[in-house]
């Protein structure tokens, strides 16, 4: 699997900017490369303020304090790299050199994807469970209704709604914020030239990147970041997708403001959320926030099902609002 995973591609490096001063970054140290000679393990340097940013598995760590982040998430980061056979001694050295003498309480990733959203290889294909359920007619009324809902969720749920709002035209760069286990990433990679994944969890980025990777599809890259504090090159994105993420970001307004800079004029920003009130108590809160940031709201759809199938006996159902906005 490791051979399929790219290092840091020039197009991805081109999008990265220094979190402190906004200037361009370049690779200053490279201890491990992929088969194409691209940096897999190394360090990015800001030529203006000389801050350093680590690269692990070809993914730049553009968080405010990389040393503190790695001190907090060291075990989760190592476990995530091991899952994709990238926990090399060079990666371990970079992590420990970056941490240096920084001490922090250990944290774990809050990834909460369900078995049904995760890779079929790892957890069994729940879609075929549903298909075999549907094939037997001795089910009760409630189960028959549920199976209709499963079908509706597959056709008109989050992925179907996001793709329909994006439109059929092939895109250049799509930025996906908060890819989770990569359910939508895989579909997006067939709709664009380059897919950029943004998340705070290295595990999520590695899963989604692997899922979206396809020889025929888009080039897939990832940046590890805190969406409340992240920025990158202006007017780079032909579309932005944020499915079920706006409501769980600490500062959604900061993210939406930064995203308005990344987006090219009249390009779609598609978001879905189970909580468009953003905790304010009324469902128009998200649309109002977008308008205050000078977005134009192009489409709002409500009652989109988001069925989270944990096991054959446990499912969760949310009703989402989907919004397509532009600048
Ligand atoms: Zn800088």
C-alpha cells in the first residue's frame, strides 16, 4: 500500500502558506521520498520568518504549534502511520525531534466514523448485509420501512446531495474539509483534477486519501490543520466541500471567512450540517453567517437523511440541511 501513497507533490506545496506570516514554503529537509522522489518525511521552511513545519506521510502539519500537537497526539499519529505501513524510523525520528523537550497531556483523535462509513475491507461490507436483508420478505413492517430508508440514504443522502449541488462539470481543484473516513472523497476524486483533504486527524487524512486514491482519478493530497486557524493560497479552489463539519469546528466563522478567500469567483461551496443553528437556537444562523461574510446563497435543501449504520442492530438518523454558496 505504501508505494501507492504519494509524497508531497509540487501542486500541493504550491497551496501551502506559512501560518504565521502567509509566505510561501519550501522543503528544507527531506529524509524519506516516495518512488517519484517526492518528500514523504521532511521539513518545510518559511523563507520569510524561518518557521519550520514537519511533513509526515507526504502531509504537511500546518497547525499552530506542531511540537505541541505531536506531543499530544504522538501515539495516535504513530498508530495512524502504522495502519498504512508508513511508521518508518525516519518518521519516528522526525516526530521525536520536533517534540524535543515539549511536554503535553496525551490526547486521542475523536474520529467517530461508523463501520458502514469505514473501508469495506476492514469492517465487512454493510451494504451487502442490507442487500441480503432486503432479499428476505419475512421482515416486519418497521424493518421494511428502514430498508427503504437505507436505499433513500444511498441515493439522496449526503454524497448524492453534495454531488448534485456541485454540478456535473469536471473541476480543477476541489478542497474537502473534514473528510471523515473518505466516503465522499472517493466520489469527489472522480469529479476533479486535484483533491485536497483538510483535517485535524492524521488518521482521517490517511484513510480518506487511501480511499480516494485511484490511478484514473484525481491527484489526492492532504494538509493536517485546525480549520479554525488555517489559511492557504487565495483563489485556488474550483469548489469546496464541507460535509457535517461546520457545526463541530470551534470557530466556524474563521473557517468560513478563510474559505471565502480560497474560493474562485462563482465557484460552489457545498456544506451539509445536522445543526444549521450552530447552537444559536434558530436554523437560519448558518445562512445568516454566510451572508454576513458576503457569500451568496445559491441553494438550500432541507430534510436530507444522514443514516449512520453502526451495526445491524444500531443505526442513527440525522436530518441535514445542505447549502450551496458562492463568492
Ligand atoms: Zn513565515
